[in-house]
C-alpha cells in the first residue's frame, strides 16, 4: 500500500517483528515504531520549512491523520 508501518517494514525486509525490533535497536537505537515516527517528523519539519502547505496538509502527507496527535508528538520531540 506504500504506507510506512511496522508491518510493511516486516514484509519488505522479510523479517518477523521480533527480528525487526532487534535489527532496529542495534542499528538505530530505537524500535521500529519510534523510527517510523522519527522519519515522519523529519519529513514534517522539511515540509514546514520548505513549503506553504498547511499543517493539516502536512499531517496527511506524512501519514498522521490526527492533528492533535501530530501536535503532541511534534512538541514532545523538539530539540531546540
């Protein structure tokens, strides 16, 4: 379906969830769900800085359909 999910990653890498979790912890220091969230937030930051899309459009483009959830995780992950 083209969506970035843990299940899609398992399928793409032909790994069981437990194998995928071990791989991500070893290589990225975080679990697959947190890594997916990080990728989505990085894309959101890029779109916020480089486009004139609305927040609603950006949340839809990165695969987060709930604005309140996006707002919470965005604020929780600000590092500056």
